[in-house]
């Protein structure tokens, strides 16, 4: 869901972290986006 271009600084080595940590950070970001979108959808839908 997250565009890899958002994580380009990680790939370019601007943040000195290991690839495994980078993958974990990407997964966490994707989960945050999913949670945000789910909450946003719930707010928009009439109850």
C-alpha cells in the first residue's frame, strides 16, 4: 500500500539502519496507514 518512493531515503542510506529494521519500519508504516484509513472510513460512513 505504501509507495516505495516514500522509503527512498532508507534505501539511499540516509538513515543508517539494517535492512531487517527497514523492512519492519515499512511494515509498521503500512499498518499505520491501514488503521488510519479504517478509522477515516468509519468516520465517513453514517451510523
